[in-house]
C-alpha cells in the first residue's frame, strides 16, 4: 500500500513540475508577444493610455524561472 502511495505521489510531483514548466513557457511567450506589440505601437506612433502603458511595463517584466522555483520550494 505504501509503495503504491509513493508511486502515485511521484507521478503527481512529475505532473506538477511539468505544469510549472509549461506555465513558465507560456508566460515567456506572452511576454514576448506583449513586447513585440508595444514595439509595433511605438513604431507606428500609437500612444497608449497611461494605464495601459503601466500594465504593459509590468506584464513585460522578465521573470526568472530559477527565482520562481526557489520561492516555490521555500513555501510551507
């Protein structure tokens, strides 16, 4: 019974790690798209409202995957 629980937990851990990696990749892709869109707006001379500009700056901030993993590992 304990071996079965250990296997189930190991599989759940692998799925959670895979989910995290997929989410980090999606985050990176979204950031890249937003960055390119902001550059395109600037190139075309389109001025975004201040609230959008502030949101774009925050959303295009680079997130270090190692930092995210460290924070997750140190949570209770």
